[in-house]
């Protein structure tokens, strides 16, 4: 595939309860191709899939459920508070996820009318090795207090929400690293206009960076 036909790759990220999935859904309704990286990891963790094999090789068969899929709850407990274990997991699984993204881009670029840009929704982009693969980084932002309030409103305990937020890069640091920020601090009905404004800017950046 020629480089000219490869869609501009946009990374979409944000912290806990910031609204990145809501943004992804709005983009999809506008015809933008969106790949959910977490869903791809779920696929890699199925019985016999490459991700399940990699996890078992790295952490032992105790990380697998009875059907051979990855026991995601057990894996989360293993790596959540252990940076070294998390680094091992990322080293094992991230290359597989990146290969899945690249295959998706090849399929999009092979279409008769390739899209100008495509989005990968992922929780961990800022500060990760994978950031360099993206042409544009979009961060969905709201104040940290809103993240906590929204997470609790969705049913997460406040203790768990605070622990997750503490383990993530602070939302303001994500914002500082972004090419484009989508402000999701307002009411839900204001988000659509923010997404439309941000997507126009994304396409402008994509054009400028390909000249």
C-alpha cells in the first residue's frame, strides 16, 4: 500500500470517566472509522489467541480461565500496583495490539475511497511507547473532580475510583501533551459541538503534516 493511501492515524485517549468512549461513538455516527483498542485486546485474550499465549508465557497458566482465555480480573490484580509486572505485560501485548492496528489501517487504505483519517481509542497513549505511531493525539478532558464524580455515578466505589485515578497519568498532564483537547466538562448536549470542532482541527493537522 502506498503511503499516500494510508489514513492519518489519530489517537483518542483520556482518563477515567473523561468521556473518550462517548467521543468515539459520536465520531462513528459521523462516519469516522474507529478502532477500540481495548476491544482488540479482548480479542487477543480469547482462548488460543496470541495475547493469551503471551500472558501465560509471561505470568503462568494461573492467569488463564478454565476455557483458556485470559482471566482479566486476575491479571489486573497482578499488574495494577506492580509497575514492573505492568511493563512486562505491555512488552508482551502491545506489539500484538500494534500489529492489529496496522492490519486495520491496511484494510482501510485498500478501499476504493480510503478515509482521510482513522481513530484508535485507547486508554494509555500519553507517555507510552506507542504514542509515536500516531499522527495526531486527541485527549478528552474534564477536571479531575468531575472524573471522580462521574466514575462514582456509574457505580464505581469512591475508593476504587481514587485508586484508578492515582495510577493514571493526571488528566492535566494528558491535556498538556495533546495536539487537540476535547473539553467534556460541560453538559452532555455540548459534547457534540466540541467533537465537530475538534474533528475539523484533526483534518487540518493531518493535511498539514502530510505536505
